[in-house]
């Protein structure tokens, strides 16, 4: 077993979603980078969009850290990869600080789990619109609720005036919790959104200029030196024995464009470390998967916004079919959006139905949206490129599409939600498979347990 120096970091969290975590995180990253601080990002939980924005702000890869889906050794390895070269890791939380699933301590997926595991203090963002000294009660509740963690400092957001700031900061500082910043209401703290969250980094117009404006705003209203002094790490080196997802092939063709963009950075990292090679192609540019590859991966994304272009991409669809017909030596897997494209049809928001690849027999619709959200476990019934029979995979499902034509394919796996209830099983036909959930990490082998 190897031991490694563990990076210093902070967990940027809040009592609830919508408090300003992402904008604060991005502004801090860019502002610290401009000061010459080597800064890196990480994201609690299964989110594709924020890590790409982190990378744009820092110039370094940002990895997802999920205490439900990932064992402690894998979490530590990914945190260390993010913070290599002694970079300061700013880990953006998700939802509220303690929000997760009902699970044993340290395995709920909550942001607090990462703060406890890594020894990283929490920088708590409080949206104080419509309140004053009550914000101190919320800060005190967050400090005492979980004895595993430490609230290292507070950032106030949506402050209306200097009087407003003094009332709140005075009450919080009486609790001996430092207030490290106060953010007035400002358009710099807004960002364009769509139905799965913020607009992606690759689609955000003038992204670098927006990050610079955000950094100016944060630098003017946050004590950056005190924030850097707050960062800490676990007192002892952490033992790393990570299990990452094995690559499904040696040479992997990966769809990558505005319709296929949701692939966790840590998945690519694990595949690359295992010796896999990648060839990226764009279905929207009517590019086929390179035939020199032995596996094709269709990530999730927004195919529902590009269904007409995909249906008209004849070279892409013909290339997929050729890839699937070359026998057991090759395979195709689609996640969420990729799974929808592998089916017979996809109906867009306007109600227009577009023919898809037809390599699986289901049909999907985005016309009547219904949210499907939550953790998933998948038990593989047979050996394939994603694991041996009896292997258990953990992942996450987040989409608004519905299955309107179930098809007659064999199930991809026995899929359950975090409470043990049955979830959509996906499909498998010959070398082609697909599922609505996105893989996060291998859990364990049922046969070996």
C-alpha cells in the first residue's frame, strides 16, 4: 500500500441549492489563479457541467467526488489527482451541506462527507436575502449538526446594504465564526441556465470574459488571503487503493459535441491510466465512429435539442450500424442521451418524432417532460465490456425524457434506485447496450461478496 501527500482544500457549501455556490466557486478560482495561487476544482456528487466550468476557470481538470458511489480510497485518489503539484482544491458542494440519501455515516453523497473524510473546512455560503440575524442561527445550526466537520468561514450573498451586512456579520462573528466576504446583489452572480442546470462551458458565449468579470467581483468583496489561510487537509497521509471503471476497449471511439458531452472526467482518467486510447468524433458534424476503434461510447448530453440534425446525419448513423455489425470484437454503449439515440425514435419538445439509429428497439420522447433523478445500482447479468456477470455498478440518473416504446431487447442490467426499488433497466441487443443512468464507479462483485 502506498501513502501520498494529501492536498489542502475547502468545501464550498450552503444550507440549500440556489445560494450562489457555483458563482462564488468560479469567481474564487479565477481570482486566486490571477494572484498566482495554484488552484484546482472538484465537485461533490454527479454533475457534468460544473467541473467543465471549473476547468475553464483554473486551467486544470476537475473531478467528481461522490461518497455514495465511490469508496474512500477512490475519493482520496481523485482528490489527490485534482490537487497534484500542491494545488489548493476548492470543492464545490451540491444541494445543501448535509443533503444526501439515507445511508451509513460517510456514504450518503452529502458534501459534509467529503469535508469529514479529507479534513477540509467548510466555507459556508449564506443567501441572506429577506433575513438578518436569523442567518447567524442558520450558521450555528450548520456548525453543530455534524460534529465531524468544521465551519471555517462564512460568505454572505445577496446583501442589500452596509447596514444589512453589519447586522448579519455582527451576529455571526459573536459565534466566533469569521465572515470572509459579503457579496452585494449583482448581475455578475447570474449565469444562463437550461433544464439540466447551467449552460455548459463549451456553449457559454464569451466564457473567459465572464469569468474575469466574476473574478473582479469576488476579489473586491472577499478576503482572499484569509480564505487561503483557512484551507486545511487531513492530518495524516491517506492510503490509496482505488478501484476505477475498467475501459470497455483498448481503442475507444467517443462521441463529443453539443449533443454528446456528459462524460465524467474521472472515468476518462481511469481508462487512460489503464492504457486505453481515445478517438473523439462529432455526430452533429456527421462523423462516424472511427472503424479502427474496438468500442464506441455515446455519452449523455442534449440530443433532444438536436434530434433533427442527428436523424439527418447519415454518415454517423451508417457508421454506427457498421460498427455494430462487426461482431463480438466490437461494441457500442450509450448513456442517457446516447441510449436515446441508439433506439428507434426520439420525439422532441415540439412533438416531432425523429428516426434514430434503431440498434435498440425502444423509443423516447421529450414532448412531455418528467424528471427522473437519483442514484442507481446495476447488477450485470452477463459478462460484457462493462464488467463480469455478477458485477455491481453505481451511477446516477438525471433526465426529463420518457420511454414511449419499451421495445423487446434484453435488459442491460438489473437496475435499482438507492432505496432498492426497481428502475429502468436499459437494453441490450448483441454488441449494443444502453441505459439511462451514467456510470460512476464499480461497487463490488456480488459473486465475490
